[in-house]
């Protein structure tokens, strides 16, 4: 059972118990994580606290019952856990903009708040852009990264996209790939992917490298530089969305990995290394909605 399926099962439990007591501990157990982590992960992904999501789902369900049945306000208030009709009426008006006694009146519009479903994108009331659809660990061997390094002074409109154009125009990836006869995919599953590698250390200039991970000790062609990485474990997040939405998600992915129990680690110089991985066909072949997947990878233990 994958991560998304576990989260959906937890949401199924919540949905089935909107009119009953909802145990966060039980929902977290279904999602196979601690209660603390479950609430934090939900909030990070959906951008809505779990308590608020449940409250809004209950108010939407209550409105639907009032609109479509003859149930009394006092009964629907009790059904959805309110201590008094007055407390329910205040919450109802704050959410829907009208008092519950007017819910059946002709022309009254009540706010919809559908349940969320975790899929390739998150469907529901929450207005989402890119979403994280997969989190996993990946073991990689010792590798040599070969590429070119850029800094904040090199940004164009705040980004490094211009330099990716230079790489393709000058066929620089092919120049590096010629340095080995090995199939890069044999190094590890995503070994052939092009990489946007980043280094961050407090008090030092930010570094952005473009290049490829190669076998260790690969010769470095003229005009390129390298950095060697020991055998390591990656924490990988798949960021799904329109191409304009999937970038600048490194911090969010780092937090998600931490909430999933993975410790993002620094190197021997106390610097953080992380990277964008442009895997094929995840990034290169958009789905039916024009969305792609960008891998964000952190070094973890």
C-alpha cells in the first residue's frame, strides 16, 4: 500500500464519521504514522489544518441535510457535535453566510466543501497548485557530479532557466555523457536524469549547478567542474503540477520528509545539498491535464 492510498484510507475514516466522534489517533494509525505527523503532513499538503477541514466538511454536510430533508436545526446541531443550537448557528453563519433556519429558503446559496481525495492531484475545495504525490527513500552509489556552477548573481528574472537553454543549445550534457561507456541508468534507477543541484550553507553564497551524476572517478572534460558524493540515501518527493508550478518546492519537500520521519542531513562542512531531478518520462511527458512530475531530492539518514 503506497503513501497516497494510506492517506486516502484515513480520509475515508474521517468521512464515514463526520456525524460521530473522530479519533485523530485512529486516523493516524490508518495512515501508518503518528498523530502529530499525520496532522502536520495533512496541513503541509492541503494548506488547511485538519481540524478546520473536518469542521468545514461537517458544516457542508449539515447544510446538505437541512436543504434536502425535514430535519430540525436542533437535531442537526447535535448530530454534528455542537453543544447547542446557538453555537451551531454561529458556526453555520460564519461559514455559509446565512442562518441555518433559512437554508431551505428559495434562492439561498450554501457553500460547497467537497471531501478531498489524494490522487495525481488533490481534488476538493482546497485551491491547490503543485502537490506532492509520492515520498520515498532511494539508495544511490558513490557518484561524481559533473557540471557548471552558478550563483545568485547569475539569476535572470530570479531564476536559472536561461542556463538550461545554454546547456541544450551547446550540447553540454552529451559532452559529459561521452566520458563513460556505462549505461547511466545502471548506476541507479534514475541515473540518466539531468540535474539541477543546489548547495546551501548559512553565511555562504548559494550555489546552483546544472549537470549529471556520473560514475565515481569519471574524467571531467574541459570547461566543467565536479563534486564527489559518497554512497547515500535520498529522500525523494514527486511534485506534480503545471511546469510553472513545480519549482521552488525544496523547503516544502524537506519539511514533508522530516514529518515522514526522515532526517535531512548536512555534509561534513555543514552544508545542505539537494537537487531537482528531471526524470523521463515523468517530467518530459505531460499527462492529460498538461501536468508533469519534478523529483525533489534531499540527502537523508
